[in-house]
């Protein structure tokens, strides 16, 4: 299996997991979002450290040396990721899963734009047309929800920028994500200590709740590691196409499982975005875009 094929498989795994995870996060409705996020940081780091040691990455100087530029990249990435988590869990618990799905539909097009602006990835005219159609679809969301779809925009921009930073970082998936969790760890511990304390903490209140909070580490680390692995092996354009797997799962769960509203104008918005997705995929097939993406990756490396 080639590096490119492994990257595609990792991306598919990541986005499939993200597509079904709203069902898991829905369970935390009675727990403050910041408490859930703090536990995500702590338990994710506790999962990553043994993995790093087992894979002997911690003893490899080329994989552990962190210069000021790399530290700055991952510090910014860490806070973008934390912001993305907060918005995503809030949207899930407040019956806005469909709006969250919209954000992850927008995100690939932002990946395409960032790849063009910062990584020199070329776009076909039909691909640019797809982006314009998607923009129109997003604009229709404004009257559909009687306001600014800030959940969708917040999720899209935070995760697109996170993906770009991971693409620019020289660190591997495990070590990079571990560094980000280490950066967030003091803030997570400080919150749990200052704002929750022993008496107000859901952790330890009962065995099932405690186990669910511990499992946030696995639910967080597994798709993120797959995503980080994918960003280093395939182009942002190809990553953007595969990313439509995630929001499709979220959309179906929000609509069919939790019965979130889908009025005609909102359905029209999603129809335009789905059409934009189809246009972009067709453009890749016509221009043999997947092969071009591999060539771009080799040149960038």
C-alpha cells in the first residue's frame, strides 16, 4: 500500500467517525461544555503519550525537536482545535447538528482556497465554478435561519485553518497532536480546578458518567490522528473531497435521528452545496485531478 493510498484510507476513516459521533456527544447534555472539552484534552493526551513511547517516537530527535516556529504553529493549531470542539459540541447539544454539518460542507471549499493561496495547488475552471455555487448555497442559509450561520462559519474556518497549519508543520501526527494537547492541558486543569471542583464535577459522580468522560479521549484521538495522517500524505484538494463523508453523516443524523427542521429554503441551500460537490468531483475526473494532486504533493515535498 502506497503512502498516498494510506492517506486516503486514513481520511475516509476520520470523516466516517466524525459523521457518526454526534450520537455520542448528545449524551453529554447535562454536563457543561467546557468541562467536557477539558476532559477531552486530558484523556486524549493520556492516550497519546503511551502510543508515542510504544512507537519509540519520543527518542527520535528528528521527531521531537521543536523549534520556535513549530511551537508557534502548534500553539495556534491547539486553540483553533479547542474552539472547534466547543462550537461543535454546543451545536450538537442545542439541536443544531444540521447547521454544524453545513460548516463541514463549507470547510472543504476553504481547504481548496487555502491550498490555492498557500500551497500552490491549481484549480480547474469547473472547480472554481463549484466554489461559487457553494457560496450561493451558504448565502441562502442566512434567511433560512433568520440570521448569521455562525456555527457553520465558525466550524468551517477553525478547522480549515487547523488543517493548513498541520500541513505546514514538520511534526508527525502523533507528536504534533500530543504537543497541541500538552499546550491545552494547563488550561483544562485550571478550569476543572477553579470552576468545577470535586463537588461540581461530573467525573466521579457515577461509574457510567466517569467512563463516558474517559472515552472522550478515544473519541477525540482516533479521528484526529487519522486526519493528521491524511494531511501529510494527500493534497488539501483531495482531502476536501473526502471530507464530505463527515457532514453527510451528521446531516442524516440531525434530520432523521433527531428530527431537526429542514424547511424548503434550507433544503435549497443544501441542494446547491451538494451540486457544488458533484461539480467539483466531476472536474477532478475530467482533469485526472487525483493524479495531479499526487504530483503536487511530490513537488511540495
